C-alpha cells in the first residue's frame, strides 16, 4: 500500500464520497482495489466479484444518501468496496477472521447494510419490500437501489420479484452487474440473451451514443425523459423484440453502459434516480477488474484462500479435498453406469464436476442458480429410470426442501443428493455453513442419510448410495482436506455403524468428520483412566439401534455431530434411548444448540463452541 495518506483513509461514512469528483473517485477506486487485493491475499475471500463491482458501488454511494436510501446487494460477494466506504478501512484487515469483520453485509453489524447478502437471487424481493414501505409511508424521496450480479438475475426468486416490481410499478433502481459469470460461467436463456446484447454491433453503437448523451444531460427534465424514451428504442434496436423481457415486465431498461466507468454509471444514476417507477441499469463489467490474474481466471478467483499477489498462486499446499474425492469417484462410477446424470446449480467447479462434464457432457446438467429446478429435473429423471446425482452445497439445498419432500420423497424416487460443504465451512460464516442438513434431511420420510468420515468411506458411501439404495439418499461431506488413513473399512450396510474401539465407561457416537474428533477425545479420557467405546455411525438415518443399545451400557453416551442439535442425529439417539426403559445412561448431545454460527476457521469455531476434542473430553469428565 502507498505511504502517502490515501483518500480511502479519510472516508468515515459513505456520504463522504459525495464531494469527490469523478477523477478523485477513480483514484479512490484504485486504492480500494489495492486494499481488497492485499487483504484477500492474506485472509482469502471473494476477490474477483468485489473487484468488478468497485466502480458501481462508488457511483451508487456518490448519488445515494445511505442509510436513508437503501443500497441492497445480491450475494455479498460483490460488496467489499461498500464495506470499506462504510467507515471500516481500519477493520477491513480482519475480514473473515474469527471475531473480525464478516465477509457479507449484515445489518446487525453496520447501519449502512440493508440486507443479509449471502444467498443469491433474494435481493430484489427485499428491495420490493423497502420500495413498498416507502410507497405506503408516502415517501417519494428515499431511493432503493439493488446491485445484482454473478448470474443471480436468472434465479427464480429474482424473476418473481421482477414481475412483482414491474406489475406494481415500485420505485426502485436495479443495477444489473453483467460480468458474464456466476461463480462458474453463467448458463441458460437469460445469459444467452445478455450475451447477445453484449456482442451485437447495435449494442456497441447504443453504448457509445449513451456516453455522448450522458455528457449532455443535466438535471431530470425533458432531456432525461427523452433519453429514457430513446433508451427503449436503443435496446429494441440492439436485440430482437421477443427478448425485451425487462420492458415487458414494466421495468424501464437503459441502454447498456460501461459499469467500470464511474462517471458513466454516476451520470446514469443521476438521470434515473427520480423516475417514478422501476428502472434497470444494464452495466457491463469485468469480473476481477484491476488484478490481472483474476481477470484471466475470474472463476478461479471468485473465492480464494491466501495467495501470492505477484503471481496469484495459492500459498497453501494443495491437498486432496472432499470435493476432489467425490468428483473422482463419481466419474469412476459413471464410467460403468450410463444411467447416472450429474446435476448442479451454477457450481460445476465448486462441486468437483469439471471432469465429469468433460467426460460425459450429455449427462451433465447445470441449471444455473435454480436449486428447486435442479431437484425437479432430478425427479423426472428418476421417474424415467435414470440415477440423478444432485450436487449442491448443503446451505443452498435448503431452498429445495419442498421439492425434495413432494417430488422425490413422497414417491420414494431414487435421487442421490451429494451435499458438499456440510457442517462448518469456516470463514464464509452463517450464510454458508451447512449446519441444518442433518435436521431437515432426517425429518423427510423415505430419506436415507450417510455421513462418511474419511476418503475411503466417502467413496464407499457414494457407491452404496448409487448402487444399493432404492429411494432418496443423501451423502453429506464437509469442505476442506479429506483425511486418508490408509485403512480398509467394511462395506456399507444400510443403517449399520462401524465400531472403531471398545470401552465400557464412555461411548462416543459420532457422524462424519466428527468421528476423528470423537476418537481424539477418547484418548484424552483414557489418559484419565476411563475406557471408551468409539463408533463411527456412518448413517444419520436410519440410525444403528443395535449399536446404540450396546453403547448404552456405558455410564455416558456422547453423540457428536456438526449440525444443529434440534432435530438432528443426537436427538434421534436420545429419543431411542429414552423409549427403551432398560437403558439408563447419561446422554450428552454435542452439536450446535439452536444457534447460528459466525465466521472463523473451522478449528477456531469448534473450540469456541465446545466441539474440539479437549472441550468434549472435559465436559464428559464433568459428568462422570
């Protein structure tokens, strides 16, 4: 970073940028990009989307009076510049660190944040609520602006909100951050529609003409109204009439502008900010803008760990991850089973499906940001005799609970759900932790839930789910490095656990990666003179009742899971023991007690929540 005092260092609140010229804003943009690159190189984070949105955010804050006006983000991946403008330059270095600054907007953290921006496609609904409230209050002055990008516009919830906003003519401005990318490359008809706009000669002519018009415009008046009118014809001449989906919804759409030109975005916002109805500003941006490695590989730099700034290369040694093992094993199985179809929701790379896509393109489906659609498609494939494998992060699969219950579980269809990022994910925080899946999966009739504990078990579990199960089945596994112990395990058998060690004083029943923590806790207890039975449960549903009965002969039965206790694995064990009057052990359920978990490294979070081996052993000792 520069030694001279930066403009950024003088910013204490967003309105401080109101007095800056376009040239000063450009300098500030460069300082912000430098800060984002430096901090994410040390802490990791969502660098490419945030770099691409810097100019949009600066322009928006130069026009808006936040928090009186509302600036709403769709997925906080884009929002780092906003965080820096909100008086947090001195705290930004703690981004995503335990006890530090969260990686996504949180109204409970900053008065300048208008929504929790963690999952895609919800921002326009939030904006509609704010705009409707302004209308009910007779407030014609307050502005509601949404920045939506990374393909979130193609999500079903976003389209529903667009329809509502247009039909009710709500006064709101939508900035479409069109960077041609989601996390992976965008897919679908809407993406093709936007790509048509980006590449046609008429679009380029319209954009050039818009630049000239913006230079000539003053305050809202006849010139602005004329521009808005010409915006319609410019867009209509740029694409086919049947592609005018925004206009057909009743939303005024501007000609595409350069979203990385602060002056151009600022001028457009000034022109449309008082339009009495919804306006969509189509801003073309470059994901990763200002950092060459991110511009060359926007997908790879969407979310990163620590890296070397000069080269963009990661600092940590690349080890085999759970996602890698899943992707490798799925390809291996699919080589011998032509009925397997892999489905994901804009997460091809994140879910480890690139090789599958390369090898079996006709059996690979990316639905975009549309998890409900993914499960619906899987249902139809299952009815047709195929074996769909739905690969989605645990936290995002929550959106599909209705489809899972009605379209899959009700008729007991064989759909395999591969839940990546189950349990704690670390520094992305509460919007991305997969802490609810054990509870919501367990309550679904006909659902089988597998929780492998290492590489060998993940491979076994996936084969069992595909080859041996008849109805819906979920395989959950965490983010991060996948342990490989080199041991062979017995084959999977429905509802049967694997006993790791015998003992009579304490029985530890664990699922998934918590098995290793349970084993480590048992060694601490044994050093205190207590013998421990440790069981890798393998299945969160159905649970191994025979193994639980044997374990209940111990004085203490401890269940360990990386999920919400309420409705989870531990409560199922407690209920089973309570229903058998012959069993009277003290049962301790370790997990997340009806709470949201904040951000930090996984080890830091486990320790803070009493789920590390030392804390578990200490609590058990207190009960002996």
